[in-house]
C-alpha cells in the first residue's frame, strides 16, 4: 500500500533544517514584534507557513504536494502584507502572488503529465519507475521542463526577481524566513525529482543556461548595492542561481550542501542586519588597499594548492566545483596578502588556516551527504567546462568593478548594473496593470494604524 506521506534521508535533513530555522525565527519574531498591534496575526501566519512547508516536504502524492505548495504561497502572502499601508510592500506582494499563481499552474500541468507518463500519483513509485526505465518520452521531457521552469520562478531567477528585492519592506523575520527557507523550495523540488532531471538533457540544459545567466548578472548587480538588505536580496538571487547550476550539472550532493549552508547564513545575516552600520563604519575606518597583480597570482596559487590537496583526500565532483573553491579561497586570502606591514605573515597564516578549515568543513559535509543523494549528470563535460569559464569571467568582472570602476567601459557596465539591468521595469508595469495598489486604501490603512498605535 502506497503511503501519502513519507520520510526519506533527504527529507530528514531538510526537516532538521526547517526545525532549526523555525525555532530561531519564531523566537526572534516574538521579541522583535513586541508591542506591535498585529503581532498575533503575524505569528499565526508564520505558524501556517512553517506548517505548510513541513506538509509539502512530507507529501508523497502529487496532489498533496501541489496543495501544500499552494498553501505555502498563500500563507506567505499574509506575511508579506504585514504592513499593507506601504505601497512597495503591496507591489512586492502583488508581484509575488502573480508569479506564484503562474508557478502553481505550471506545476499542476507538470504533475498531470507525470501522471499520464507513469500512470501513478505516488511520488516514490513514480521515481522508481523512472529509474528502472532509464528514459523518458516526449511527455516526460515536457513535464521535467515544466518542473525546471517552476523551480526558476520559485527561486526568483531573472527576470522574475523583482518581488524578492522589494520584500525588504516586510519585517526582518519575514526576510529571514523567505531568504533562508521558502526561496529554497525550487531547489528542493528539483532535488526530490532529480532522478527525472537526470534523464532529461533538454530540461537540464534549459536549467543550466537560465540559472547560470541569472547567477552571473545577480552577483554583479549585488556589487553595486549599498543597502545591506538589498545586497542580501541580490545575493540570494545569485546563490539560488548557483545552486540550480549545480543541480543542472548533476552535482546534487553539492547543491544540498549549498542549500544548507546558504539557509543558515542568510538567516543569520538578516536577523543580524541591525548591526550593519557598525560593520560599515569599521570598514570605512580600515585602510582601502588595491591588490597588485603579484598579490592575485600568489593568492590564486595558494588557493589552487589547497584545493589540489583537498582533491587528493576526497575527489571533487567536477571542474566547475574546483574552480569555485579556488576562486572563493583566493578572495579569502587576498586581503591578507595585499596588506604590507610587519604583521602580514601572521595574517597570511591565519587566512590559510581559515581556508583549510573551510575546505575541511566542505569535505566533511560532502562525505556525510554523498550517500543521501547521489550525483548523476545528464550533461557532458562541455557543460562543465563552459560553466567553469563563465565563473572565471565573473571573477574577473567583479575585480574590475571593485577596483577599476573609473575606467570608462567598466563605468558604463557599473551604471547598467546599478540600475538592475532594467530587467524589472517590465514586470512592474505588467503587475500595476493587472493588479495595481490603491493609494487611497493605503492612506486609509496608514491612518488607521496610526490611530491604533496612539490608543
């Protein structure tokens, strides 16, 4: 007898993550919203959202999974409109609602096609059949392509990213919940149905191209932002794109590790964002040093050596994952190598120790998770090589924007990136035509809120 709810090792890891985030965000919300007249409404919507997430994750039936998916969006909508008098909050909530409804319709179509393909609505049975058959028909490929599009929408990939940038109008706990948890649902969807994605090269190619483009653009746009919460929002778009790239390449273990690490970091970053001013002042007081070419070469060589040693202990899954690690450790080592004073050797040693610690943490996580969800790429080595080249180009462009933005050509790119590539304007216009916010209603709600606060 097929079960409507099921627990797998993958789901157990994700449930542990949800439990951790739920406890932290709930306690933070209870303190941060003390004195708010609508605190009870907020906590009720938060509880519904968390419950919907757990229900969706446990669901082993296509219909139940879809209902839970819709339940999450509807509950989250109430949190996004906690301050309904704010026009930008309304705009963000309306954009999110329209994209959510689109995703839900496409997800329903995908599930219908999967049912027609495998003649079952049981997710476990469906995945087992796909693993045994080892191939998909045109209907199956179309269904997986729709799952990819749903994941791209849910992860706020460009150009449907505007709502995620504008939900900073919501309370900080909502931002933490959204960026650390809800936004990951697109990746979770593809990880659950990864055996199907591993059989569809067209769907994986679509995912790789869309996510890689979004990740690169969002990462560059982030470098032009000043507001800490807006920078974090663009960072989320870029990180979700990177996670989807890893899934497209079949690096499911790396994607799961990325998901866990990103969730914990973003929860901390948003809940700790109140201290951003102190960090900014400290950075301003520190000397700004421009690294020279020899500093970059030394940092790259040291990072490559560390990654090569790590590869000997536990082989890396792909060239692109090695390139990412080398570039990340290079950025970590650079400040210590560029600053020339009597304490530079000590700082370099500390930075190297930090890099070794991060690599050890990465290898440990990979070792623990590799049996939960195996790697299975449907794309050839060419996709891995292209991805590595794109990541290298992103690194070079980020350095140019950081240290050579006064150059005429780089400055033009900077201005375009500072405007977000003008990618969200069309979504704003369409949203306002379909579902405009009402200024009179907004003013009435604002006045009513002020009266309640006085009382």
